[in-house]
């Protein structure tokens, strides 16, 4: 063992600071309150402090940092969306991801793997070609490839999928990546904390005061706070928060489940997604296969997991990879996905002055963490929607101007 490490271990004074301060109590007022210490809320706090000089900010979290969907997702990062607004937005996020580990001085295990969305039908091939063309037009690296390219990248795959759903082609997106999700929350949290933002865990928002159409303050489990600005970044809890300010949104909540196998030697380099088989899979740095499927088919505000899910997902994985029949499933879990009718998020200003939404992230919001933080910080600081999020404002539903991403959000829902 290196001598320095031994000395460190035996020292009673550990020089290593804790990642975050634990503020003793809430102040009576803040310039802004952010509800939710998931990646999105913490990223917004980070960019508010770093880029807009707003430091008198509190992030309130009813549980613990990253304990929501941020710590429950399958960490797929990509920008191969369908609408020009979506592609531009997610492309900016992928760019921000590149510098994050350096910004945070923290290893996020960001790993570019390439991402295949498999097409098992002629209509799926058509959609992949469409996405490839939109992506290329906007400078995003995607192309339609044949089954042989899939086999070359992943020789273990059975291209006939057990004869059930032969692979006809795929959308290949070279920048597709994975990262360590909890480290992302810690990195943003530590960066915000170092710039003066207070992060209050175990602090639940119970109500929001709105007088004359403007936000005045927030009632919490630890007391009342005056503030003119509230950002809600609470994913599957969004309907409870919007109810507090009298706003209606078309967001509905379904569980989304995931599971991992025992660690195995590295064999799967790319990320694979199949809409027809309802699976997405990648292999983590620890060697686990990280896998998920479609949403549970009913509305439910719960994070319980089910045997049905494991059986269905395992059967479809075996269609593609029969050699995995002896692999053991180590863990499974669920998150609450805040879904929208057009599979695009709900972001920005609202009819309630001082109340801002970062919601509707359903099954696709992890990859957007950096760009959400950046654009929401701009929106909260200036009171105006950032240019990149104009197409995602809540008002689009009243105008029937949807931003249709159903074909690209994740697997078929
Ligand atoms: P969260 O991380 O959920 O944070 C919200 C926080 O708000 C929670 O910690 C909660 O405790 C807190 N909160 C709620 N109510 C209150 C209150 N009243 N007071 C105080 N705090 C409150 N996206 C991708 O891009 N790629 C993927 O591969 C992917 N896979 C997924 C797989 C699964 C199984 C799931 C569930 C989701 C997946 N997603 C994926 C979606 C992604 O995880 C989410 O969109 C994203 O993490 C949302 O982040 P967030 O910070 O907005 O929310
Ligand atoms: O958005 O790419 C995605 C995704 C994959 C699995 C869940 N979401």
C-alpha cells in the first residue's frame, strides 16, 4: 500500500472536504427556490450561480440528492431525435457533456459507445431513414445502416432474433454514450454548493403562495420561505407541484422499470435499442448489463417493481442473445416517468409569474440534464424562455402545436 494512502487512513484529521455543506436551517428568503435535487434542479442551480451570479438560491429536496429518476435511469445519452427543435436541443446537451468531468473535477465515467436503434419492420426502417436525414441536416452524426453493420459491432447478436423479429437495419448514432448517473448529480450539487447555493435535503415543499398571479413564497416541512422565483424540477411529482399553483398540464405519470445483471466480462460495446422487442441495453464499466423496457401500461404514482417486467424483458433479451440464458439478474427498480402527449418536455415560463417548469421528462431526460440546467438558469434569471426551449413551453398544448418526438423518445411506448 502506498505510504501516503496509509498515512491518510491512519490520520484522525482527514483533509478531504465533504462533497456538500449541510446547511443548518433555511433562511427566511431567497432570490430563487428550486424544488428537486435531481440532476435537473442541481444543474439549474449550478448554472444560475456560475453564469448569472445568482447565489442566494435554495434547492429543496424531500429525499436525498439524486434519489429520484436521476439515480434510477439507464444513462443513455444521444441527440438522434426527430424534430429540428429536439435535435438542436439534445445536440447542445451532448456538447455540454463533453466538458462536464473537467468542469466538476470528477470522473463521470462518460463513455462514448455508439448507439444502434434497431429496425425490425419496413416502417421502422423508413422512420430511421427520416431521423438520419433530419440529424444529418442539423450536423448530428447519424446514418442508416444494414444488419451487417450491427453484426460487425456486436458479433454475439442473433440477427433473426429467434426468428421472431429479424433485424432489417438500424439508425446508427456514433456519439451515443453512457455515464454514471449519480456522479452527475453530485458534480452539479458540489459545483452549486461551492458557489454558495444551499442544498436542503429532507425538506419537502408542501405549498406555494401565489398572490395576484405572482409567486410570493414556499411552504416547506421546515418552515416558510419568501421568494419571487420558484423552479419545479420534480419529474414524476410534477402534477402535485402544479396543483399547488393552480396550473393544469397534460402530464401523466407511469412507472418505468429497469434492471441489471451480475457483472460479466466486457462483450457489449455499443448501446442497443429495439422498439419492436421493447428493450434497451448497454454494458456498464462494472460489467453489468443495464437494461430497460417500455413504460408500465397503466398510470401509477409508485416505484414498485414487478416480476412481469423481469420475465418480459428477459424473454426479449434472449431473442437477441440466447447465450445469456444463464445470466443472473442482480437488481431491479422503477422510477416515476412524467409523460407528455407529444413525448417532448414542458419547459420554461408559465402563466403564473415567477413559477417555472422543467418537467415532462418522462423516459428521456437524463441526457438533457446539462442543457436543461443551462436553459432553465437563463429562463429563471431573465424571466424569458431561452431560445432553445421555445418549442417546449406549456402553452403549445393550448395552441395545438405539438413537438412530436414519439418515434424518437426511447423505445416504443
Ligand atoms: P429527478 O431525478 O426525479 O429529481 C426530482 C426530485 O424532486 C426527486 O429527488 C424528488 O424526491 C424531489 N421532489 C419531488 N417532490 C418534491 C417536493 N414536494 N419537495 C421537495 N422535493 C421534491 N433518460 C435518458 O435520457 N436516458 C435514459 O437511458 C433513461 N432511462 C431511464 C430509465 C428509467 C428506469 C427511468 C425511471 C428514467 C429514465 N430516463 C432516461 C429519464 C430520466 O431518468 C429522467 O428524465 C431524469 O432523470 C429526470 O431528472 P430530474 O432531475 O428532472 O428528476
Ligand atoms: O432516452 O434514450 C433514451 C432512453 C433509453 C431508455 C430510456 N430512455
